[in-house]
């Protein structure tokens, strides 16, 4: 910044001050937050995605894209885990963020899954969930609270994901007062 034009230097300083002062006003989704709702549509029928049918279930909300190499590894593993634990109250909800919904349809013909897939080509949901990587996943407990955020995916992550699912499934649902 020493040899920088004074007007550019002032602009950088003003930008820094603005970001510093207002960054507290921007609320990122955090562990312990209630699961937000967002505008996405179900891939199979175009209906709005609703989390209401999954009340009292453990959820794994997964943001993915067809251009994401780790996503290609995660979808079949998530499908296997979903099939293993669905009878115990576990469900996966995958939200595709490709701009072209047809890309997701073609991808899922090659790699079919048994869980709910929604699409959000406008990118509303990643903004609401504060998605920082692809894939980004959110473990949600039976009360609808985000309990863990998982960024990225490696095959070695499967054991940790399985442990978290089992732990959340074994928790008793809190009784209202």
C-alpha cells in the first residue's frame, strides 16, 4: 500500500472499515441454529422443497453440483447411508446448485439416489445456508437444529458421517414444556 495511489488507498481503507463494521450484521448459519428454509424445488415434480415432512427426523442436508468431483464420490455413499438408516428416522436432502437443472437430471441418471433431490439454480439456498465449499453438508437433529457442518468430502469421511448419524438418531427428542 506504500506506493499505491492515494485515492485507491482511501478506497481500500473505506472498504476495510465497512466490512469490519458491518460483518457482525451478516449472520452466517452456525451450529446450534434452527435449520433455515429456502426456496428450492423438488427435481422430480417441481414442487417447493419443504422440511415439514421431515420433522422429528435426523437430516443430512447436502449441497452439491455436477461439476464438483467430491460430490460424485459423496452421492453414492450418502445413498448407502440413507438406505441403511432410513427406517430409524434418517433422511438425506440433496440440493443441487447447478445453473442448468438438466445437468442434475443427466447426472442422476448415471448415479441414481433414493433420497430427495431439490434444485436451486438461482443460488438462494446456498446464500441462506452460507455454503462455503462444495459439497457443504448440515447435520440436523430431531428438533431441527443444525448440529454439525461438514465441508468437502473424501471417501474417508464416511465413518465420521456414520458415527454422527448414529449419535443423532440415538438422542431422545426433547419434550416441550
